[in-house]
C-alpha cells in the first residue's frame, strides 16, 4: 500500500511570552493508505500539535510533511487550505458542528466547500455513510437536538463525505461517555474496513486506542513507540518489551 | 437580537433618508404648486421680504394695489396679508385676502363645501369666518360650521375649498389687519397681467416709477421654477448631509454587529477553515449575511417610511412627504453599500483567523 502521510524530522516550537516550548522534537512517521492508526500519549506530549501540522492547519518550524506525496511544509496558507479541502477530513474533540444548521446542512457545507458531491455516486456514498453511522433519520435535526454521540457521528459523516485521503480525528470521544465513545470508535473502524478509509486517531486513552490497528505512542514531542501488532500493545506491553522502535 | 438590531439600524438609515429628503422635496414641490395655482404673473414684496414664506415684518400700504393696477399691462392686483399660525406644528401660513381682487387674480375658489366668508362687522361678536382647503379640513377633521382656534383666536369655517391657491387658510384681509394691528397693510401683492409674456416690461414699468423702485418684483413663473428642490439653496448640501449621517449609522451598526458576530462565531469560522474553506469563502459568507441584513433592512425601512408617510399625511395633511422611486433606489443603494462597507473589515478579520486558534476559542 502506498504512503499517504509522511512526517520527516518534524519540529514545532512555540513562544509563550519568554518561554520557548518545543511541542514536536523531530517526529518521523509514515501512514499508509487504508490504515487505522492511533496516536496515543499523555496530555502535553505534542499529539494535538502533530495533528494540526499533519492536518495542514499549522506550519512546522522545521521538517517535512508529505500528504499523498505532496510536500506541504512550505506551502502558503491558501495552498494548505486547498490541501485540507481536497485531501483531509477532520473530527475534533469538541462537538464542532455549526449550531444554526441541521445535520444535513452541516454535511452539505463540507460538500459545498469541497466543490463537488452533487453526482449520483456521491449521493449513494453519503447514503451508505449515513446508514453505516446510523444517522439517516437524524438529518433534519439541529445539533442541539442530537445527543453527543449523534453529533459526533454527524461530524464523522461530514469528515468523510468528500472521500478524503485521510481522516484526522483529534480526541473524537473526548466529550462523550464510554458507551457513545465505543459507538463512535466502532464507526471509525467500520469506515476503515468498508470504505478503506485511512484514519489517524489521536487519543490519550489506551482503551480507545485499542480500536486501531496500529499504535503510535508519543512522549515529550517525539514518537516513542510505533507498533502494528495489536496483540503486543493490547496486552499493555512497554515499547522496549515489544522491541518496536520509533521511526 | 443582533440580527434584529442590524435590520432595525439599516431600516432607520433608509427611513432617515426617505423621510427627510421626502419632506424637503415634498414641501418645496407642494409650495411651488400652490404658488403656481394662484395664477398671478408677478409677486411684489418689500425689499427685505422672505421669498420662501412670502412674509415680512415691514408690510406695505394696501393702497399700493390701486397704484399697481394703474400700470399699463396690469389686469388685477390682489393684496395679501400673510400671517403665521404659530400654534400649528405644520407652520400654517394664513392669507388675509380681499375676495374680489383675489378672485380677479386667481380665478376664484372651487368650493368643496360651504360658501365664501362674510366680512366681519364691528358690531358682531361672532367669530370671524375663514376658508380652509380640503387638505387642511381632512387633516384636522373639520367641517363647515366648525370652530377652530388659530393665533389664540376662534374662527368659524364658512367653506372648504380646493387646495392649490397659495395658502391652506384664508380669512378677510381686514380681520387679519385688525388682529395684528397692521391696518391697511399688506405683506405682498399678486399681480395678474393681461399678457403673461409682458412680465419683464411690466416689471420695468413698475421699477421706473421712483416710489416703487425699492420693491422686490419677482416673476411668478421664475419663482415657481425656483421652488423645485434642486433650485433651493442648500437643498443638495442638506440632503448630502442627511445621507452621509444615515449611511454612517448603517456602516457603524453593521460594523459593530458583524464584528460581534465574528467574535461569537470564531469557532464556527475555525470549523469552516478546517474543512478547507478559503479566505475568500469566509469573506463572501460574511458579506452575504451583511447583504441579507441590509436587504431586509431596506425592506423594513421602506415599509416604515411608507407608514410614517401615511401617518404624517393623516395627522398633518398640509405636510407633504414625497417618497420618489428615485430616492427609494438611492436609499436602498446607500443602505446596502453601507452594510457591505461596515462588514468588510470584520469579514477580512474573520478570514485571517488562524484555524487552530479559532478552534481552540471558547
């Protein structure tokens, strides 16, 4: 399978007042087409920053990010916007639907911004996604009329409706209870399996990470573990025990 | 709430333009038409008289009417003592007239109801009779036989006449002179000529006589044409000032409204940016909203203006508000433009937001 996303010696520093924070300290990472990978780590380890840089929402201080073979590191804001529009889908921790719009309109906004999605094929794909996410009967409701889990499922539908190369999900269950978290993660897995959708999930919860097929663990701005053998990390083994190394 | 206030502000902007411009236009046009309706060819005033209200504080002897009538080419002369009814919001100008000479100049009144007033007699303790025009009667809800108070005096309405003869209220000139202590005085004379084309010759003849050389003689045709809004001194500047103030109200309110909106919607803008919405998409979105608010404001403002116009017409029929299609279009353009200008900076600021920071905004 081809490499869809690649980070090469990625570094990101912030200046907060007089303090310089090194959020990413040389991250190397490859995500292949059709993978369902989870980036895990404690709060402040740099996983959200990594997500923003990989998602073309923030620029790295140094290093390279290749999305579908395209280097976005030195792209202008408008070029990165286009990459987000054409290649990426986002699901956030907070329930980020537009509150004034119905679920259907929220999805339509993404289709409108993408500039497509009006043909029969797209229509069928949306119908399949809604069925898979079990929200086809919620489309005329506004976010306030949906449960947290339902809102997040609409957000997932919005993220995948334009067939992005990669879906980046930043703590997508952070605002949900455990039952809804399981449902949402099941949905991600289903999307990955049925639609071969590449998913990169960020979480601090090891249990939730276990839904993925690959675990990337971060600490202090670097990847300390990258393990594609679920059996290892589902048993809670340490990186040294698995023998996996950070790329 | 924010939306309602924005629409209301734009509506206010439109109403301010339409009503104030409509008032100045309407009053000038109506006054011009009424002056034209008198049928005179020349107006004679004392040298320091006001052209617009035909009033002055140094009236001329009424006997001048006879002397003017002797001038070659003059057919009839009507002396007028013009008074102001200060009790009226609409600034009623009351013409004290001599019916016979006024008829000779104007061709007489067309009566809707009643009859000509009778000359007051010194022995009678009955109120002085007056004529009012149909607009006045309708606005005040008065009929023939009703008593009205003007200038702290009580009058009886003897007749209601067709509007368009200079004033809306007419009383015997003798009564007007006695009320104001200006016996045998007139504030202006309307002069009718045998041949209206001889205006300049007759003016020259009057001025040629030394005793008349200081009087102000104005051809009525010229006077009426001067009473179009475009010819009124300061009208253009006044309207420009009204439009300027109104447009700034619109700009500032829409600016504040949209600035507030983008602050409230920072996260939503972040969501759109994360979905790949370009800066121009965000700008367009906010300008579209501003356009929609302005459009609704224009509709509300137009409806409000028409309501106010109807109210003014009902309450003060002597005041004319002319809401013309030309000014409706102008007001709409100003309102929409001010809305777009007001929302331009907020839209650019919204578009420039960093998507990561916008998404983290609480």
